[in-house]
């Protein structure tokens, strides 16, 4: 399926029109947009006043307040800044599981599209970078035309290679010039050390971890029984096991341990962590991620 055209669900996007990324998530960026920063400047929201000092611009004087008090005051505003969103999208071979639509990559791409749609609708900027063995870092995008090109490019991405999140973080770190919101969407089938190193490397930004999984990954189905050949989707390595009740219990325990370690990383760095089944409705998942669900 690598190299095939992917199916990206866009049917729910217009339902997102009334939602915005919470303004409590404030980031500093270099473009003017719809989100607030904590810096004062020429914005739209009045914070307070201060007394006029010689040399201040006469344009900043609140003449209405002067008419009431006969004293000169300068209006202080909260500067408007845009949200700079960077979405790191796992495009390794393991994301092609299961062999049905949507697979993990298609679902993850749909979520990336939903978040990007909200960012685009509020005149903010975003970047979607896909990663596996290396990183495909695209230009910053903004506006409807760029968004349509984003959807088209997501349908054509070649999904292959291994998950190397630490290498991805190291590669992308110098490319993110200003403090940003960084959304990592992955199945996190990587070593815990690699994941922790990646989170640590990108921790200067506002990180959000989105863990995409299929339910059959957590517990092996009843149909998997007896001598079974497992193929690593990223390395193509083949291993045969005799699968019985004990094996299934050990497998489920190891997967649960991996998820608990992911949660521990999120807790240690005080960042949001969302575990999302591909059976969930994309609309509901996007609302959870932006804090509206």
C-alpha cells in the first residue's frame, strides 16, 4: 500500500467552523493573526491605561478619558499574535496498519487536516512535517488555497520506513524559529528512550502528543492462535511464535506497559497526551485535542 493514494476524510470539516484553538494556549510568533500574546503593543484588546509621559505618541492618548478627567493617559493594548502550529505526522510503515480504510496513517492525516482547518479559518499559520527515517518539512501554510494543497499532498505521501522520533526532533528543532504549538501524531511504536529524547528536545515549545492506535494492537484477536508468523511492518523481519492464552496476556501486558510509559513521559514534561482509537469519529477527536471536546 506504500505509495498508494490515501483516503482523507474531509466531510466533517465544516462542522469545525464555530471552534477555535483555546486562547489560553498562547504562543509567540512572527505573523499577525487572531491569537493573543502576553506582550503589549499595537493590538485590538485594551489592557489598561498609564499616565502620559513626554515623548509618547499623541496617537496613543485616550482623548475620551481626558474629556472626563482632564488628565492625559496612554492606552495600552495587548498585542495580537498568531498561532504558529507545527504538526509532526508519523509516516512510517507501521502507520499502514490495519489493511483497511482508514488505516492509522489515513486517520492521523484526517486529524492533522482537522486541526489545520481550524488554524486556517482563524487566519493563523501551520506546517505539516511527515517523519519516518527522515523528515519532510514543508513550508509554512496559510489560507484556503494552501489548505486545499495540504489535503492533496496528504493523499499522495509515500508511507514507509521506521519510526525515529528522536532523529526527527533533532532534525526539525532548528527549523522552528519561534515558539510554537507542536502536535506530534504517531502510533509511537518507537523506543521509550527515543520518544523521551524527542519530547525533551522540543520541550521549549507547547507540545501535544496524540497517540493513534488500532484496537487489535492492544489485544490480539481470538483468530490469532497456534503457530503464527509475525512480520515487522517497518523492518520486514519475520518471527514465528506459538500463540496461546499466556502469550496473549504477555503481549497485552507489554503493550499496556508501553502506553503507561508514554503517559509517564507526558506527566514528567507536563504536556497533554491523547490516546485515540481509529474507530473514533475524527470530529470528536479534533475537539478533544483543541480542548473543546
